[in-house]
């Protein structure tokens, strides 16, 4: 912005200088001892072409005034040397503005009024230079300008069945006058009301844009009055409109007929000079969402079948040599919300043709079709927790996810909320630095392209029922995680779907009190890790449904360079470099990792491993980590490094204790082990193995399938051993595993105190 302003200032100054550079003008100045004052309103390049009015102020009174079609065309003032002030007003047009008879009026009484509130309000800027010195000769007086109005976009979705071509939203308690210092006011005794007509666009949304004035500054609430097919609806929001901001009013409508209409408006804003994500007709229509053509999905409610949009997503088959390229496939996913007052019927039609077999996974849900035709299947979902994969003829790559949710009845509002309403948004890479209590909300029907980086934020929340998609982000060299946070205590992600990450999906570093709830993920790229926790404490992951190329949950401790750490570590183990947090994530070398709970999740890894504890540990203690309750795992292959659906990687000089895997179902592994705990130097700093591990629990682990290799629990030697292993109700195809001599479990001589319950 600064560069643009300086350019505009230079252009205006040059133009005005040229207007009065003739020798006669210079001679007059010299002979008469007068000052030639050139006003330079500091507007950005486009706004410099607005109509301008400038008043010269002497002792609080307007002494002279000039007007012109642009800033560059303003005539200079010729005055006696002395102390002056200057007022400038710029408007996109002046047809609907009333200006006072300027000369001789007190500055305190000067105000620009909107002539007709029913007509369009022009974009309007105002500014003042309260004091400058005019000396003999030529003087430039810059005037800082600020927008005195706000820009409002209103988008209503959900009324596609409505018969009218337009609807109206009215905003009462609006000012109609702007004072010389930019303060809004009333020209009469009452506030005004502004009506905005919303027209139906090609996507069926009702959209309208308008320039508006600020609303009642003494009130904390604002009424929006909708007129739809001759009927009036009122919604009260805890907000008000202020100048120099861009507002987006997104309205989700639940429409049956003219007697049954529910409106849920949410308003958000950004300062004028901040990046904006307000939806407009220039963005792609909803029909431009990435669609999957293989399936049709319908749900039965309100007595009829309702079609649900099916998105497309890319996934990758296992590649033994990733450098040779991935084998990619298209799958589909359908998202919707329902109150689930009763079981919900779902119908899936395979457009590509007939099929002979269908499976609805996880198999542990026990969902079987109750109606089946040659190319469609019907089944019931009992509650929104039953997110499922529908697979025809054993095709697990080109499958379909059905992802129901409850409606979100607590949509946030306020100045700290960045809201994305239904529609497509191009956010880009959004950075949030050292701001507390921020919320990014993706509403149902929102598809937001971009990624998020946050640092030093307390109580940051990213949630909603929409989709964060990073397919437009860089997927080559230098690719970045989809959501990356550093030192963000109280961080929460809830409800959204994350699609096509360029790197790790969630990279969460150095944070305490992290909650991941009810997210959905689909990632195809190598290292699309679902969530990587580095040096975090007090973490709860629950109710997630994830499909990634590998590593759905990884708990790590450190990711720095050994030589740097060694050079900056004191004898007591603390870092001597205060910037180590910024560079290497943690404030001291002995940052133990503890209190993790992962529950009620479905993990699908197309490569090798789903849950992993301990890579890049470097001398850190891992303790009190628990995976439990209704965790369902599916794996594709064994990559030989972390050979397990569940793995404890004892590496990097780390120590591990109190790690539990409980109540877990492992379905149909194509390769690898159900469980693996072993010492390794894979990805270790300085080629280091771990120190020791103790108190590992496997309880109620059920595997069904024929392709898994034997699970491992292996110490390395007498010193680097595992002490204390409890195994209770570990079954393979329903048969309990009661010892560690195979064929399903191998425990070596460096594992002590093993108990089978």
C-alpha cells in the first residue's frame, strides 16, 4: 500500500506542478510574495480518478474551495503566507451527494450528506491536513484520505427453489451524513434505512453488493430485514457496520415453501486494506466444484429422495519406487448434514455400470444393503458417526466415502471470526501471527482453496462443515503443509474436511492443549501424514475419518539439526540460544511428550502405517500415550521401515513408557504387521537408536485377514530392552494370540515381563 500511495503522490504532484509551471505564474509569486498551495490527496491510483473537492481552512473556517474531476486536475490555491488546514473529499461520483456552500462555513459544520438513501451510495473518502505552513513560492500540502463508507456483499443460498428473480434485504439505523473528520451522523432527527436488492445468479444464489454508511455506533446489534415473496423476515446480529471495511453477509436458507423458511445469517468483515475472501460473481460457481462422475448419492428425507453432490478426490496406490511416479486414482466423497432423528436411508448408484459385489466399510459397523439392484445399493446410517466407504467389486481405490454430520448450530460471529459461507473461495496461504482467540469458520457448502500457517496464537480454532482444499498450492519442491502451527496453545480443528494436502496435512508444533475432533482427510501425496504432533502435550484426537498415503497419526518430539543443537546446549541440557524455539520448535532439550489420547477414529493408509510413535525423538521421553476405543485401521503395504499398522519406533536416543493400544479393529491389511515395537535408527539423528521402553499395552486388538506378517515386539540388546508388556485379547481371525513365538506375534529375548491376560 505504501508504494502505491507514494506513486500516486508523485503523479499528483507532478501533474499539479505542470499546471502552474509557466514563467508568468512564477513571476507573479515572486513579485507578490504569495504562496501557491497545491493539494495532494493521498488516494490510491484508481481512486485518484474520483471527483475531488478540496477546502482550504484558515482559523477553523473554510476560506477557499476547488473541485475537479480527478486529483491531478485540482487547481492550486493562491494565498498569503501563513498557517492553514486542508480538507479533501473524493467520490466515485457526486450524483447522490449534497455538499454545503463551503466558503465561510466553520469546519465543524462541514458535512457531506447522501441525498437519496434509496439510490446507490458512491464510494466516498475524506481526509484532513489540520496544519501546514504556506510560505512564499510553491507548496505541496498532502492530505491523508480514509474511506468513510463500507462495502457490503450479501449472498443467500438455499433458495434455489424460489420462484422470484430477486429478494431484498434492508438495513435500518444507518447514518446518512459524514462530518469533516469522517464521523458519521444524521442530517435529520432519525436514522435512515438502506435496501439492497439481491438478484439470482447463474448458480441459483441471490447476490447483491452495495456501498453503505456506518450504522448506529451506540448499538451492539443490527437488524437485517429480508423481504422474500412479499413476506418479511427479521434477523438480529451482534454487530454493526463501520467505515473503511469490507463486509460479507452470508445467509443459509432452509426452504420448504413460503410458509416454512429459516434464515441463518452470518456477517464477517475485513479492514479495507486486508486481503479479502468475500464471495462474488467473479469466483467459480458451485457447479465448478471438482465433481466425481462415477457415483450418484441420494438420501431419503421429507418423503422424497434428495441428491447429494459428489466431490472428486485423488488417491494413490502403493508405489514400490515412488520416484518412478504414483499410480493415481479418482475416488468420490459426499458430505451432508442431518439431525438423525431416525435412521437415514442412503442410495448409491454406480454410473459406470453394473456390479456383482458391494462392501460398506468399516465392516465392524455391520452395515449391509437392504436393497440392491444391478447398479445401485440402499442402506441405512443410524447416526452421523457412521462415516463409511462404499466399495464395488473389491475396488478400494476408486471407492466412495459417505460423510454425514450433524448440523452446526453454533456458527460463530464477531470481529475475531473469518467466515467462509457456502460457495467457492480462493483464500491462498493465510498467515495468522500472534493473535489470540481467532476462529476460521468454513460453513456447510464452503469450498476454500488455500492453506493456513499460524504462530504464537492462543485459542486458535479452525472448524465448520466445509472443505479446505490445497490442490492449488505448490505440490513440488518447497511444498508446505496444509495447516501448520507453531506455539499455538489451545489449538482446535473440528468438523472440516481437508483435501489434497501438498505435504503433511496437520503439522502441529510445540503446543499444549490440542483438540482434533470430527475432521475428515483425503490425501494422495507421499508424506500426506494426517497429523504430525511435534513436541506437543495434552493432545486429544477423536471421531476422525482419514485416508492418507501414509502416517495418519504420528507423535514426534524433535526435528532439528544435531550439530546446531550440540553447539547451543549447556551442560544441564538447556539451550543457550533464545531463538531455538523459533528455529527448532522447543524451549529446552528435554521437552517430554505426554498425555495423548486418540479415540473413535477410522484410519486408512494406502502405503504402510497408520499410527506411529517416536520418530525424530532425540533424547525425549514419550509417556502416557493411548490409542483406544473404536479405532479402525486399513493398510495397504509394508515399507520395511515402520512395518506396522501401529508402530512404536524406539529411536533417536529417546525413552518410551506407558503407551497403550486398546479396543482397535484392524481390517484386511494388504501387507505389513498389525503391531510393531522395535529399536531402529531410521530417520534418527546421528544414527542413534532409542535408550529403552517400558509398559506397552495391547488390549482388545482384533485383526481380520490373511495377508498380515507376524507382529513384532523386539528389544535390541540387554541394555536397549523393552520392560513390561501386557497383551490382552489380541485376536487374529477370532483366535486369541497367547504367546510370542508366532505365527502371529514374535517377541524376542530382549523383552522382559510379558503378561498375557
